[in-house]
């Protein structure tokens, strides 16, 4: 009995694996064909450290990339998303890099399958002591 099941599974195994791969490709293609990006420019709130001054350019905007289905991404109000970069923990002269933090109501976006990310994902600034 056991050998009959194994022989049935192993019989014509190349077409079976090929069919499985094609089905997987179709599922992934349909899933990700409907996903698009919407890019909006947001003001960047930069918190600078005390005792240091920024020598390089301090960015004032960042792009937020909203990824999801076309029918939903254009319903998102960009004014509900805020971006910030906190350099308050800088403790020496030189180049400091911090991630850009996006604040929004996460439950609204994740429930509908949306992903929000910052571009660039981090900011670098050169600091010198005052």
C-alpha cells in the first residue's frame, strides 16, 4: 500500500513540479501586479543636538512611498503622515546618521495592506562643536 502511494507521487514528477512552479508564478504575478507606489513629499522635522551646529545641509523634506493597491493608495491623506529625524543623541563632531521616522495611524494602513516607507530611509549631517 505504501509503495503504491510513493510510486503514484513519483510517477511523472517533472510535469508535476513544473505545474506547481507555474501555479506559484501565476499567484505571485496576480498578487503583485496590482501593487503600485505613490510618492508624496513631506516636511522633515529635524531635531538637532545641543552644543553642536550642523555644518552640512540639513534636509527639510523627505519622500514617503505609499505601496499598495491602486484603489486605496490615492485615498490616503498625506497630511496624516509626519516625518522626523532625531539627532539629539549626537555626542561628538563628525558625520551622524539617523533613520527617518514616519508617524501615522498604523492600524489604518496595515488593515488595508498598505506599506509606508521613507525615501531616503536615513539622513546624514556633519556636526561641529559650537
